[in-house]
């Protein structure tokens, strides 16, 4: 179901068995006939295609993340669910304390306007919905994660130049996106590598999960006087949000080391 293409316009039949279904303004996936039937004619309730994550406590569900095909009620409530019936749904259950998913929807849409990423589809007091992004989290693509950080350098030297350059480019794209958010006084609030999704078609890095998004003007570090932060416009923690260290240093350092070593090798050969 993860065969990808960039499409526009209405759904198209790919062949007798596979259907190309838009899942965002610029992404589409191929689905089998059994799923296409639910996309064409909505089921009464959301149909769960795949469960990505589910957390429980003492047998009681707390939160789940699923890829679903929107049911009749969902499509009637959210116009974008009718346009993109195959989408991501996060559900909070009564056993877990949580914020208002409608705030996450608003934060996602604010970031979407700034970065040009797919918007949220909708939200209620218990669910949050967004476009399904066909891709992989960056942490699954990066070979770095060893501790201490210097242990990643030998891994970097084994990388092929093209792989190292690709990883570096993706991190630069993520840093550019973060810089745009910071220019609009927005801090992501939960920047982990699994919240950077790499989509192969079109090739791009997309930030997700803006649930913890906050104003950088309010990001005052513990022990730093608020009045000082207001006076100079930034405290140490806020300034750090603008630095390359915003992204895990082991990834940037390891990739950079590989690129430098390849450059040195080329110079010696000349």
C-alpha cells in the first residue's frame, strides 16, 4: 500500500487491482481493491487499516495511533476527510489525561501555512486527524545513535558519499523548516528524529507532531529571570533553538565528518 506517486486531481485507477488514492495535496498511495471499496463508499464507522501505536495501562487503552479510512460520520464532520479518506487518526481514551486535540489541529494548521506542509484534517475533544504522509521517520534512515557521540564517527566513515550527502541534505531541510518557525516565534517543542518524516515522492522532509508547540517568547529556561529574558529578547535556551544543535548533534557531526574525510581523500588523490 506504500507505492507512491505525486498526483493532482481526482482518484485514478492504476490497473485492475490497484487504485491510486490521494492522501495529501501532493502525495498518493496505491491501495488494493478491498480498501478502494471503502474509499469509494464510506463505511458507517472509521475502518482501521493499520495500528501504528497503542498504549495501555492495566488492560485499559490510553492512546492509539492508526491509519484509517474515514467513515460516514467522519466525512460529514470534516470536509478534508472526504477529500483524503485514508488518513492518520490519533485517539485519546478517558483513562489518559491529555490536552485538547483541537489545539493540536490549530497548531498544525499554523505550521502548515508557514512551511507549506499538509494541513490537519480535523479534531474533536478525543481525536486528532491529519494527512497520511507516506514515508519513513528520519531515525530509521540514520545509522547514528551510538553513545557516546564520538562512537558515531566510525559509523560515518563507512557511509557512501551519496548516503552521507543525502542524510546531510535532509537535516539541512529540517533546520531550514525550524528556522522558518522560529522567525514566526514558534518552537516545535518536541523535536525528535521520529518527528521528521522523509517522503520519497516528492523527496522532502516534513515536520510532524505539533502537540507541544509553543511560543518562543514564552520559552524561558528554568532559573533564568523572566524579566532578563524579556529585556534582551532571548535567554540561553531560546538562543539554542536557533543553533544547529537544535537537531541531535551526533547526526550532524557524524555526517559532516564523513563529508570532510571524503573531501580530504579526493585532495590526496589529486
